[in-house]
């Protein structure tokens, strides 16, 4: 059954697609898959990404062979479509043209989505935006091929942590099985997503494990990564993305934080294990996401000030 946003997408002819800054596998897999599906329906699509693909996701070029753009160009699009983006700020450089557009829509699975588009299809209990794109492809009766199947599989596998996160419901497994049947290269995708490390990432992991700090009787674990640390290891902000799951992997830790310098601010990745709600802490600083995985940015002077503010705000969550 079609919803209003899917009907709007089907009525468009020339569609611009966007996703969030620092895009992950769900963001890119969903956006690229939607583009290919719409092309099969006779639509003209243009994908805009704030930056070049993260090196860990460059393999997606094997499945999405069209050009995508890192600078906006107005081509009289009749629909602006955002995928996997929780609020307009996360659109980065595309926020202004998106919001000013006469016809825009959003497809997302973040429960904290701000409903920033004129039409929003938000399913907060979906494991990924990839699930929603899968449902669109099925409802629109678009024929799956290896490329679309592999891109949607990447989206679902990424945001479920290879199907191990609490957000992974029955649907995710069922959809993945069908995608494999349609030719998704699941073994290669899982290897590249979860079993492949770059040297810089391994260096950062070693540093993080040796320099993690614990608070609240060991219930909170914090890793701090400054630009100076990155430069010393020849690593980038992108390389530091692999650190988010490390703090909460420690026995007894309920909430894990990775605090990083980012574009003049302090960015915090929040992960929880069983009872703490990551969206509560993120929301206190204007962020959002999911119960077990959220994020926010603080305009703190330095990482120590950011940690002080966070620890003060976290008291109730870790009781």
C-alpha cells in the first residue's frame, strides 16, 4: 500500500535526492538504490552528497555507476527528496535549497525526525531507511536487479550492525533474504563493511582502547579524539567513525561516548546497551537518532568542557 510520500515520488519526473552529512551505509545505499529504482520508472534523478564517499563505502561505486554531485546545481527539479536524514541541519550545504524548494519530501527511520519536509514518511521502528526503500521498490513493482538489491542490502546490514542490533526486527531478516535471492552480493558486502580495517583505523582503535576513561562507577566509558591525535596517526575524522561501538563493548558499561573535534564544534557519538535512552542525552544538546545510537554537537570550547557538560546532563540516565 502506498503512502502519500511514495505517491508524491511516483508523480515526480525530475527528482533531486539528498542524504545526511558524513553519510553511512544506510544513507548512501538507500539514496543510490532509490535513484536506480526511479530511473527504472522513467524518472530523471540527480543525487547530491555533501562530500566524497567514505573510503570504506567506495565499493558502492560498483553498484551505482551514475555520477553524483558534491555541489548543488539547480535544474528545475519538481521534487526534492531527502533520505535517512533526521533534520534539515543534517542536510549540510543542501539545507537551504531543500527547505526553499516548493515541493519536497523526506523518507526516514529516525524516531527523532523533526518533520522538516513538507511531506514526511517516518517509521521510527524500522531498522533502516533501506527497509523503507525496499518497500517502495516492491510497492512500485520495480524489478530488482543485482545493483539495487546490493545497495539496499548494504543499507539494512549497515544500520543493523550485520543484523545484531536491538533495532533488527523480523522484517530486516525477511527483506535481506529476498535481496540475497535477487542477487545482492551479501558475502562481499559484509566482508567490506564489518571484516575489513584500514591501517589508520586500527591505530585509532589501539589508542582508544588504551586511553578510554570511565565514569559513574564504570557505567559510562568515554573516548576523546582530537584533531591533534588524528594528525599524529595520519588518520582522518572519517577513520574515527569506527570507534563508536568500542566503549559500550566493555563489560559493565551502559553508555559509551566518542567525543571528537569536528568543524569547530565537539561532536558526540552516543551508544547505549540495555536501559539508557541515547536520544534523551542527544536531545539535551539538540541532537537525535535512536534509543541505542544517537549523536549531537556541542559548541563547547574544548573536549574537556564538552565531557563536563555531558556528564552533568547524564546523571539521571545512568542511575
